[in-house]
C-alpha cells in the first residue's frame, strides 16, 4: 500500500465537538486535508512541542521519547492506518539499536505528538483519505506544506500564511503568525 505523507497545518478548538480540539493534516503532494478530533491534553502535548516550549517537568510524550532515546531506539515514522467506527488508529514505527524495525499501536493523537518530538514524517493511506479526507475546492486555499513551528518558516512564507488565514477569517491563527513575523523581522 502506498503511503501519503501529511503535514500538520493547524491545531484549533473544535467547533463540532465542544471541549475538544481539531488537528488538521494536509497531504504533502496535494490539497486534501485530514481533520482529526483530539482531546485537550493531547492538543497541549502537540502544541508544546510545535512551539518548542520547555515545561518545567516532562510531559508524558517527552518521557516516552526520553525512554526510547535511552534505550537507543528511534521513531522513524507515524502511520495513521485506519478509521474504525469514527476512531482513527495509528502505528508508531521505529528502529531498535540493532536496526531491527518495530511497530506499536497508538492513538492518532499520541502518534502525532511523538512525530512532532522526533521530527519524523506522518503518513496515512488512500483508504483513510477517501473515507475522512476533505478536498479543497481551490488549491489557492492550501497552506504551504511545511513541518514544524512558525519560527521555521521564512518571512515570505509567514506573510503568505497570514494572507491565507485572514482570508478564512481565522484571527486567532493570524495573531500568532503576526507575532512570528514581528520576531523574524527584528532578527
């Protein structure tokens, strides 16, 4: 089965599921998006890592990463494998010290939180995109396909992203992007 690489493009309050959040993934070589509803704690774990914040004490995902690192294991990819009964399933895929491959079942939100910490790719399959993906009407609505936090974007990419979120009236994201533009302009 061919894998489709995804990038995180947004993390926001879910309008359809009160008290939860939605993480939106976009295919790297296309314009389909995969929205996944996640809990507040998982959203926090992803946001903390994306924004490279350093909490006083390690979060659970940081502890798990540290444990893998101490055991000389690496996480090489995350795969959102299927959607069953409205619930996304995922796998963590990595290598042991002797380079043998390992796989562990995971909730999609935990898998994404780990992928962000390792900077490894996130994949899914065409069957998942067909069942749960959203196709954009216009390619101009797509965000740039970039992995990481806002400080990883160039000034030009940030300005393009700001234009896109303002067109969608996403003022909360626009505020964060303006702050990143301001910091980058001063550097």
